[in-house]
C-alpha cells in the first residue's frame, strides 16, 4: 500500500480557503476599507463642505418639508437615496449636517464596492483582480473631484454598481432578493439605468436573475414615468462638435487612468492626444485577449463595458452641451488648464475593468502552455499590473471642487445670532459651493446645537 505524499498548499490556495470559510468577514473588511479610502481621498475642508444639491436641494428640502420630499423629482428624475440620507441627516445636530452627509456618502460607496465584489464573482474569479474591480468604486482617478463623498453625484457610483448587478447571477434566492432591493433603490436614484436595458436580454431563463431584474425594471419604469411627467429644463447651448466629444473622451475617460489630475493638463499641452491614445491601445489590447480566451460571459462583460463607456460619455455631453466641452478648439496653453468633467468618471471605470478581467483570465491560463507559449498570459498580467499600479498611485487626497469650502460649521454661530436678533426671521441662508445657498430653519439653530461652532 502506497501513501500519497502530502503536498503543501500554496499561499494563494490558503488565502482562497480562508476567504471561503469566512466570506462575511472579507465583505465587511472590504466595505470598511473602501469607505475609509473614500473619506481619506477627500481633503479635510471638503468633509465639512456641502457640494451643490447636497445642501441646497436635499438637506434643505428635508429640513423644510419633512418626509414628503422623498418622492419629489428634481431635474427630471427621482433621487431616492440622497433624499433618504438627507431625511436622516437633519435629525442630527445642525453642526453635523455637512460632515454627516459626506460620511454617509463614503459609507454608501463602501457598501457599493461590496455589491460589485459579490456580483463580479463569476466573471472575475481571480481574487486580487476582483478586489481591484470592486475597489474602483472609490479608486477611480477622477472620482474625488465631484463624485466621491457627496449625495449629488452618488448616482454615478450607483450606475457603476447597477452595471454589475445587471450582469450578475446570484447563487441563492436570498442574495437575489437583496440585489433586487439594491437595484430598485439604485434605479430610483439614477435614470441612466435605462441604458442597461439591453443587458436584460441575456440569461433570460434563470429565475434568480429575474428576481434581481424585477427591482431594476421597476426602478427604470418609475424614472421614465417621472421624466415624462416632470421633464428637466431644455439645454439651449450650442451642440458640441463630434471631434471635441472624441477628444473629450480621451481627456476625461482614458487619460486619467495613467496621468494624475494635477499633471493631466501639462501632459495634454505637451503631447496632445498621444498619451491618451497609447493608454486606450493598452486597454483595447487586453480586450482582444478577453475576446480570444474568455468565457461567453466575460466577452459580454467587456463588450458591454467598452460600448457603455463611449455611450455614457457621448450621451452625457451631447445632452448637456457647454463651451468648456469644445476640446478640439483649445490651444496648448488652454489645454494646460483643461476642464475635467464628472461625465468621464463612470466611462473611465468601465475601461479600467477590462485589463482586470483579462488578468483574471491570464492568471488561470498561465500554466496551460509551457515555454514560449506562456508569453501572451504573462504580457497581459504585466499590462494589467501596470494599469492597476498607475491607478493606485493616485490613491492619495485629491483636489475637489469643494476643497476651498465654504466650510459649514464656521458659518453657524453668525447664523444663530441672526435668528436671535430678529424674532421675525424664521430662516437663514448659509453658503455652500458654486455660489449656492442652503436654507436652514431657525429652529435648528436655536436648540444649542451650534455651541461647538462658536
């Protein structure tokens, strides 16, 4: 009788076994880590500063109107999650409102990263690649500028998450119900979820998949009803020419994958579109590898990501034209201080997932061929590693459009004094970003909650 030798398990197998035994711990750790990263990528002043609709529309409306504003459309569609968060925020002391809004948005971003991680399990099986894909929720290079840590543009992160939900195949009915609820809330916040409709035509025979899609479809239908009943104001600016849209895509979606925001204008002024085209070529090269060696689901994922990346940017700019999107007419001097738009954030994330998917495939194939036959897999792993390294290198705090305030707490003492001086004053207006005002009822300022701000 022969005894088979005991072969020590590799480190990767030990990690995978540990994850398999305690998956909940991994999900909690991932969510907390991504929430903390989201918070740390924002400068300190931005934490205590309302961005755009956060103060003027969501928190102010919750303070003035109460729960009834949850179903109130804004700019042509519903914003359910921001309205829900604002309703909770106004229950806190007024001095905490801006900080609590930022913290809640960062926490939600961490939760969405967990949803992406779960949904990507089948399509990105290699754990490091899947963690990176989930991390893109908070790691995307341009995401701190206008999207991270606020409610106004949280819908962009929800659209990224809904993309993964639409392609997911839950393993249990309980998971399907949870994903359906997330999909419903997400679609009730982001009208661009309608662009995911073509993805609903695949995997049509899986019952659990349709449980998930029921929530997504319900949210889409509600948004379409709202936008037809209460359409947003028409943009009357001249249309952006196609060449500027194409150049803008390179600038806002492609180039940030390799060049930090602070250096992007200098690189453009020196090289024009050359660096952007090089980065795009690397991404497309890894996409070809997926199409040659990936599963049917992985090929669909990459095809949808590439198509969606272009579609989302083009539609966003075409329906919201403005003079600062006329990139093709800019001189090198003007390119040095080029305008960067949040419309490139989700398209950039969709591009960044492609090398990660290719790396997951290459990692699984690297032992299938010997000698010189291994070079395609190792080349893809190297390219994906470089892409990931360039993104992670931009992890630190970034400049945001609220980096310079105005901070919320320093304004509260004078606002409370204004309410006390004049009994006729029932509301005061506090400053926030882009010249907007936040209307706060005096009753919130007269209950002693502003002592820490004085």
